[in-house]
C-alpha cells in the first residue's frame, strides 16, 4: 500500500513538473511577445508579413498603441499555440482541429493573394467569413489549454482583421493601403510557396 502511494506520488510529481514547465513556458513567452522575441520563433518572411499587418493596422486605426496590441496579441497566440503543439499537449480530437485550422489559414492566405492578383474579385464578406471560421476553430483548439485572457486576445485579433470596413480599406484603390496589400500578399505568396502556411 505504501509503495503504491509512493509510485502514485512520483507519477504525480512528474505530471506536476511537466504542467508547471508548460505554464512557465506559456507565461514567459506571453510576457516576451515583442518583435525581437518573435524573430527567434518566426522566420523572416512571417516577420515581414507581421510588419505589414502592423503598418496597415496603424494606418487604419490611426492608433499606434492599438496596432501594437493587435500584433502583440497575434504573436502571443501563435507562440502559445506552437508551444502546445511542440509539447504534444493536444488530444487526438484537438489535433484534428489543429489540422482544420491550418488548412483554413492556408485557404485564407490563398484567397487574400487571389483577391489581390485578380482584379474585381475582392469580396470582403468572403474574407471576413474565412477569418471568422479561423477564429472559431482556434477557440475550439485552445479551449482547455489557455485562459480566458488568451481567448480574449483571439477575439481581439479576429475582430480587427475580420472587420469588413478594414478589409474594404485594405483592398481599396487608395494609398497607402494599396502598397501595404501588395507587400502583404507578396509575403503570403512566398509563405505559400515555401509551405509555411
């Protein structure tokens, strides 16, 4: 009986240690979500895409702090998702959701690039719809792993990028949006070619 208790306690200690290490990683990476930290975890092309998203968000909102918050939240969520994935924290059902999310993001990138490359095809409702599907899949995927605060970050990110007025401005004929969408789509296209999205 005493041996069973010790074995159970030892297993529990290992589990708690792993759990604690995961919490520490998520917390540490969440606190350090800035551009220099992102460069450690995110390749150059992805970093360029994030830079363009920041610039266009700043231009649209006319608010540097809000633009920084949106991109910082995006970086935090991406890094936390990566930590969970790399540490095999997802169940089989959640891995199916991760794969559906990955495919939906791929569809989003292809649609965004296509709308830019082919004149008169842009439909903000289509992009907003795909973005909202991505948001819903992400919420389902991280549901048991991340806090309500992280779910709030996901909503903040997708509420901004799925805003139909924002998308209309982004794909509109006016500068500086036209230059931003061109750079953004060039980066997305490169990520698609390299299989990174």
